[in-house]
């Protein structure tokens, strides 16, 4: 289910709860809305509001951390790819084929990441992609150094290949992050209770209804952003691939 659809469902649940509370304000006996009852309800909703705010804050912090981690790995991967290309260039002309393969693989990766297509992203961690990565690593391993300098460069190249693949796997695993469904259900339930209470005690007029709708939009938007940042390689909110494109422009020079 897309993040926009989930956010829309959250919005409808919260607004529906507020409208239900506004309806109950009219049909409930007056003693249910006495000052004593209001005080108790305010205390309970204050507790729920605090818990909901804490959970939302934790989710936003976690999602931002996931987003920043993936962005950092993309930048580091771009730098490692350029370093790998320069190490191979220093090795000698016999690495020309490997450098060409590195550039083609990088261009393909950028194209897949830019598409944001979940099926294509899933293929990047599939058997075919793994086989291509291992084949590239074997080509580097099969180089035959003729002196100590080339031997050191080959060792360094193999280390950089490992670092590039590690960063790639971390970025792909971050793409699969999501909010646990039970946590999302509980959070939306808390928000629905809060807005139902707001509707119960707020006078029914255009101003209060507008404020409640804007509040519902804000909470749904917050959940939408959390889910988007939890999947930083796709969707509306995703990391920039400019570092990878800048690295691609340098490769082979």
C-alpha cells in the first residue's frame, strides 16, 4: 500500500473521529458535559496527547536517522567508486576493461535508484546483481601484478570493492525499513481519541471545524513524511543522487 494512501486513511480516521465527537456533543445529556466530566476527560486526553507526541517524535527521529544514514552511505559509496577507479588507473592499462565495467555498473545503478521503482530496487539485491558484483570482484582478483607497487594497488582495489559493496547493501537494506503496523494502528487510535475529544468539547462552527481539519492534515502529513523517510531510495522524499552522478562523470578519466 502506498504511503499516500495510508496517510489518507489516517486523515479520514482522525477527521471522522472529530466529526463523531461533534455529533455526540449534540446528542449526549448535558450532565455528561459538566465541568467535572470535562476535567476528567481533559486529564485523560492530556496523557494520551503526551504519549502520542512522544511516539511521533521518536518515529520522526528514527526516520530522519535512517534517511541520513542512507544519504551518507551514498556519498561514501560515490567517493569510494572514484577512489577505486583511480587505483585501477594507477595499476596500469591492463585495468582498462575493469574500469569500463565499473563505469557501466555505476551508470546502471544510478538509473535504477533514480527510477524509485520498488521492483527494480529489489532486483539490485537479487541473485543476478550479486553475481555481477562477484564477477567484477573476480576480475580484480585475477589481475597479475608484476611488481610490489602493483601488488599493493591490487590489494587496495579489493578493499575498496568490499567497501563499495558494503555501502550498497546497507543502502538497499535501509530501503526496506517501515513503521511496524501495530505501532501505526495504536498511534492512529490515540490520535482519533484526541480529535474525538476535541470535537466533543468544541462548539460546532466553521472556525473549529477548519482548525480540526488542519490538525488532521498535519498529523497525516507527519506520518506520511515518516514513512517516506523510512524508504529513502524511493517515493516523494528521497535522497539526492548527485554525488553518484558526479562520480560517474569522473570515472574513466
